[in-house]
C-alpha cells in the first residue's frame, strides 16, 4: 500500500511539472481555482492581457473577454489591455509593474510574446528565458494568487520550423519557464501547423501572423477548453497561493524589472519633452501621443543615470534618425548600443535595448552620450527614451 501511495505521489508530481495534456496543444499546469472562486457568485474580476500587436489589436483578447462575461454574467469585469505593438518579453518584464500589477489584484493573466521575441527582437534562448521568467516570477511574487495562461502565436518562419519538427527558439525557452512555474500553455502555433498539415486549415484562412477572425477564434476555443477542464475540477472553498520556485532558471532574469523615469536625467542637451512629431520624419503610433521622452541629437553631450540593480537598459522610440548611444558604467569602458532597428526606416519603433546586464547588485552610475556616427541606414543620430529599464 505504501508503495502504491508513493507511486501516486510520484505521478502527481510529474503531472504538476509537465502538465496535463487536454490535447497535445492545450497543456494544463497548476490550478485555476483562484480565478473561478473570484468570478463565480457575481463578484468582481480583473483580467489582464499582455503581449505585442496580437494582443493590442481587436483579436483573441476581446473574444476571450466575451467568453468570460458569458460564463459569469453577474460578474463585474475589469479588462486590462497591456498589449503594445512590436514589444517583446524583455519590454514586458520591465513594464509589467506599472502597466499591470499597479492596477490592483489581477485574477487571470493572459500573455503572448513568442512571435515578437522571434521576429521583432530576434532573441536568443537566454533573452527569451530572461524576459518570460521576468514576467512570470515577478507576477507570482507580487500576486501569488494570480492565475496565468501563456499562448504561442505563430509567424511563417515558426510555422515552417514546426512543420519540420523543430521547436522555435522562443517557444522552447518559454516552455522551460512555464514548466518550472507550473503555468499552462496554449500551443496555438503547433495547432495551426497540425491543421495545415492535415489539410483542415490554410495559412490564409488562419489570417497570417496577425490572425483574422478564424485564427483568433481557434485561440479563443483552445483557451476555453483549458479553462473548462481546469474549472470542472473540485475546487477549494478558499483561494490558495501558487508556489514560486526557490531557485530561478537564470539569475539574470528580469524578475525585479521596472521602469525608471528619465526625467531626473534631463539637462540642457538631453531634454525631457514631448517631441514635435510633425516635424520629425517617420510615422508615429498614437499609443505614445502626448508622452514626454528624454530627447537628444547632439553627439558627445553626456547624460547621467544613477540606479540600483543588476541591469540597465532603455525603452526607446527608434525612428528613421535613430543614433548610437555610448554607455559607460561606473567609469568603465564605453560600449556602443545601436538604437536603429530594421523596422525604423519609416516608423518610430518601440524597443528595449539593454546597456548592461549581470552587474553587481548595488548602486551604479551610468554615463550616456550619442556617438558621432550612426547606423548606415539611419538618417540622423537621435535618441528618444521613454523609460530607463532597471533590474
């Protein structure tokens, strides 16, 4: 009998780590009892969505919101749209605190960053881990009762990899994080690959990288399947904290990430102002309308940032005139960081660039200046910083 009990405990342990496959592309890990307890009985509920343009647009997010309102018609929902086009999980880890956690208790949190970690940021495995672990660990540490779901959307390159039996780098890295933190996966990307291979779906019908109604409906249905299974289990009468692993995957993960306002770093050459976008070449997204940025366009003029942490970066708008920033930490050698992105040619592109990582955890002083040269594709040497990113 003792042997049988030990075997049962062992199998339950495996299920917690690797998840229960509702089907091979809907993998349930952990519990969703907390959100169910909050939503049922006509209580209030707060649901947050974070990701890139796939989240920001009118896509799967409003479908899932409508599903929840239909399931719990008496519940007063507050839905947070923390989707920002072009942003990756690195930016997500730094903006999580101000754009999600500070809104109050979050009961259910949906995340998608696989596509942007791939095609926008071009992250290696390490950076994908650091961004996603930064989000998950920070969220669960701040609000241990938060239920979380991560969905992998897909672009053509990822689709090709999956059809060839290869796991795209962001998905492999994110899965490493989700398994450790017992967070469920909606493997929409592989579901699309499976259906296209079986001849029951086409890429055109799915709608492409930014899915159309049919593609977003598949994501919504898969999320619905996950929640239906999770919520059909016997639930406790009181909410419980989700476990947070004692050890991290990567000590450099951005789980203490936050924005630091550049306002105090302004001087005569680095001005804290709303840019006159009408006079600056390149298109501009309304998401950033009216926001002040730390702006400079004169080479060799310095700016100083004081911070405490293990990493420093900047959340910037990098347009057709984006320059190269030189950074010196604590009097060390100058390091060049190119702000220009391949999508900067006609757009003031939001991205996070890291100046330094894996620093000693203490007070630091960083000196910044614009280099005398720029990316060959750039038409200027400007820097426009929305926020400093400190871990």
